[in-house]
């Protein structure tokens, strides 16, 4: 039995531009990744090997995860590697995108192009002072994938209230990692950030504002200058340990400016050093990889039915709303006509129905998959459908609980089943039993990046009077980069909590059948 955790610290496209050629699809699985790739067996294996080295480098450098620690199957992100940047852009209803990552409990996914077909152009770029790039540049798709995986690793293994400049600076730091057979190097800048680093003056009054209220309004290039700060503070010998001290202090509630002055000393001196450093050759540091000779990378070519359903699967995995899910569902229905007995096609069809809101149809397909290799997803689908039906009849909560328990028996570490089990009680009229509370905290330990689980756990902690723990759990969420209206509202409610008003935040976080809790 897992012990209770304590002291926690915390676009859619209506159609996918599927690759036009009849390229072979390969499935590759390694210690920490699952990959579907259209690049051929050798290139797919090489991608897996490079990603494994990035993961190992993150473990070695941060110490947040032992190099020997095994990643459970449900915690492995799935990478879809295919087509051109135009094809990836189509998933987001954009012209051309070099990749993106969606963090989901038990189902994290990334989308990365094999080739970049973008035309050089000036375009708006978040993080620059005037929102415009200074000049044209090239970016490698793998650098984007490494950048996004660094975010995933950070928030899965060391969630905390990171300021935006550090969150993006850390990801940039690893986005341009240089990998060799037995070592890796950190410190090289991204060519896409060189102009903003060189031309935008370093202003630490903007990075560490004297008035905390101004910290929400960023007026500096937090990608480029985030890399500059992260690189300099991490690699300069005289600054050793200062960055860790700063992050520790702000996560203990110390105001940003005060924490910066305590950790870094005279900020005027640091500003001059950074201004000089951006004109110098970048510092680089090499690290030795530990022995990874026992690593196994398995690869197989997809069968015709699996390859045929890939465009629908990709469209479904990347959809953000019902319209996108319905477009993917139509594709899956067409493929199902060709492969009516394929369990893989049925699974995509089932998940398409679920995401599109056709819950009875989803349950019908799930029943046909109950005893096969897709039994876990079949149980999860029936549990989610039952939660939807519980909006009209609370008796369905017991049915949902049964399916989440069955899913948990198939995969005890799946955070979705653990969370569903907790919700099947919390959404009812009674108090959840102790094992349901344990289940939610275990789910959080498996998917610390998942904001829905984070919100549910924060609510639980507030009901137990553990306000400080609840604030720590919420901190990485409300301080995340690219936050919007929802996180702004939570910050305001957290300020009310500090003033003694608990009910507004508890009501906002409380799971409800009227909200999108599944």
C-alpha cells in the first residue's frame, strides 16, 4: 500500500495532412519512449537512441531521477515522427510548426516532423521585446523536441514554482545539447535566439522586479535571456550553487527580488557580467554518460491495419475539442470499413467516439476489446463514459468505479485509473474512503505535470486543512509559462486564501459533474 504523501512541493485541425507517400510506419519502444515513425527502421532507432541520451543527460545533470530508475510503461511519452513541418502545423490549424508536446496523465504525446519545409520569414515570436524576430533563422526540429521534453522531465520529476525565464531557459539549455557517443555538452546557444541575446539589453529589474505585481508582465526576451541567465549561473564556477539557492528560496515563499539578491548578490554586478557574457564565446561544459550498455530498443514494422489507422490516430491524439475529435472519428470510421476485425482500428474508433461525445457507441466498441491487448483502454473508456452518464444519474458512479478498479488491476500505476477511482467517490454525496485518497496522491506522484490531477489534489489538501501543501501543489500550475485567464483567477483566489478566505478557492477547485473532470 502506498503511503499518503505529505509536504508536497510542488487547436485543433479539421483534418490531418497525412503523409502522401506510402512510407512504412515503424513502432519503436525504448526504456523511456514510445515512437511511431515514418522515417524507416534505422532512423527510428536512431531517434529513440538520441532521446534516451537526452533523458540520461537530464538525469545526470539534475539528479532529479536516478539513471537506473525504470520508467513505467504509462509514463513513457509517445512520439509521432512523420511528414514535414507543414503536416505538424496542420494539426494546430497553423501553416508550419516544428513540433509540440501535450502532457497528459498516462498519455503524453509529442509530434515532430521528419523534415522542415518552412520558408524563411519574419514572424511573431513570443519572448522578444517587440514580438518580432530580429532576423531569419533555421531551427532543427529535434531541438524543439528536446526543448519540449526538458519541460516534461522538469515538471514530472521536480515540479516547483519556476519563474518563466528559468523554465524556458532550462529548456533552451537542453534544447541545444550536443551528444557524442559517451558524453554530452551543455551551454551552446540556439541560433534562433542569438539576435535577441545580442540586441536586447539585459535588465535584471525586469527579470527580478522590485514589485511582485509586475512579475506577471514580462517585458524582456525570456527565451534568449532565460538561456543567458541559466547558462551563466549554471556553468560559471563563481556562481556555483547560487541558482539552486534562488529556486529553493522562492519555493519557500521568499519574494523574487529578495531571493535573487540573497542568492546572486549585487544584481548590478550580475547584470554587467551577463551583458559582457552575451558578447563572448559561450561557455561549454562536458559530462560523461554512465554506462547504458543494457539499454534495449525494440522495433517492428506496423501491420497494414495499424499503418492505415495512423492518420486518424494522430488527428485524434492532437485534437483539443469535439470538432477535431469528430474529424478524426470520420477518418477512423472509413478505415474500419476496410479492417472491420482489427483491434487496433477498433481502439482508435472507440477513443474517437469517446472524445467526440458519443458515449454509448464508445461503450459498445469497448465491450469488444475487453479481453484483448487493448483491455486497459477499454476499461478506461467505459469508466469515463459512466462518469458522463452520472451527470444525469449518480448511480452510474458505482459503475465508473468498477471499471477504474478493473483498469487499475491491469495497470496499477496508471494515474488515470487512480484518479477516476477517487472521483467516483468525490463526485458522489459521501466522503471518499482512505484508499481513494491514497489513490489520488499516488496518481499525482505518477503525473506531477497533469494540472487536472493537481487541482483535485489541491482541493483534497484544502479539505484536510493542509493549506500550505495545497499552495505548494498549485504553485507550478499558476506560475507556468504561457498561463492564461484560468491561472490568473487561481492566483487571485490563492491571494484570498492567504488573507483567510478559504471557500472561494475550495469551490473553484472542487471536482463537479458539471465540470470537465475526466
